[in-house]
């Protein structure tokens, strides 16, 4: 014989439409309830409604369980994304790691072959980096790699892949890029990396680290992505043998070194 609102003080019957609804109510000293409410009019024949029948189903626990499940799924998705990022990222430089580079290289190699688009690969080696570790310490060497990685990321387009290939050797995969674009990109990277000022806290001074870059382009005769890597590696080896601190292009098997004056003029 008690009015419904005295049992559930938070329930507003005026907010319940005909049919079905779900409401959250709170009051009377209890936590919020989630109620599924059904409303059916009572009629005598075709006359006006003489009243309503309300059915109330407490779904509080079900909704709490659903919310908990959604939260667990959200956290799991975040954890999976973080695991994916960690699996494909070099944690020191923040660049793509070798695993991701090779996977993307295979993908871009197939795409370029299929559509006849150009593709370029740059292999970058920091000159005499071992001396930095040996004379200034590995902490300074790590700082050099971090700064170099950040600079390389800043110099690249969103569609390109800057990566740490191994040790002090970095890589840059340039999609839809021919000889002129690859040369320009290599000169820009070379100029910026060799101009970075690195700090040596123990010595209270700064220093620079030059680099050499080997550049190779996709060739119609390439049967696999490793062919492109091999030519870029050969260009890098030639750059090291030719005095380092330069850009060497492997064009149709011919090594082309960019002289100092040409490089500075091009970058300027």
C-alpha cells in the first residue's frame, strides 16, 4: 500500500515513457540503481487508460559488469598497442628497429615493383663512433645516438621509415623517391647530422660527429629487397673507404661521391 516513490525515492515516473526505458536512480541512502522499466497502460476495452502496470528489473550488477569488461578491454587494447610499439621501436633512438625496417622494406619493395614506382634506401654510419664511446664514455655515446635519432625523425616525411639498422648504423627508407630526390634527401641528412653539437659533460665541451651515407635505388633487375640493401651497403662501404664524411650513390653499379663543395652548395 505504499507509493512507489516512497520505495524508490529517486524514481521520476514522469520521465518514464510508454514502453521500455532504463533509468539510473539514487536516493534513500543507497547507491545508484540501474533499472529496466516497462510501462503498460491498463484499459477497459477501447476507453482511456485507467492506470499503468510498471515492471522493474534491477540490472545494476549487469551494467557494472559490462562497464568493468569495457574498461578491461580498453586497458588490454592500450597494452597491446604499447607492446606493438615496443616490439617495433628502438628504445634508445626512438626510431623504427631493424625488424620493422625489414618488414616495411619488403612491403614497399613489392608495392614499388607492382606499380612501377621508385624506391630509395639510405644507410647512414656515424664516423668513428667507437672512439666516442672509448674516449668520452658510453653515456655520451648514447646521448649522441638519441640526438641523431631525433634529428633524423625531424628530417623525414611521415611516409618514410627512419630506423636504427644496428649499432651506430641508421637507415632511411624513402618511398616514391627517385635519384634526384634521394640525392637531395641524403645531402640534407648528411649536413644536419654532421652539424649537430653534442655535449661532453665531463670535458665541459661540445663536439660533432660526421657521417657517411650510402644511397641505392630500386633496380628493375632486383629480385628481392635484399638486393637493394646490398647496393646501399656497398655504397656505404665505398664512402668509408673514400675517407668518410660524404654521400656515396650507387647508380647502376657506378659509385658517385658528392664532393664537399657540391654538397655544401646543394644544401645551401
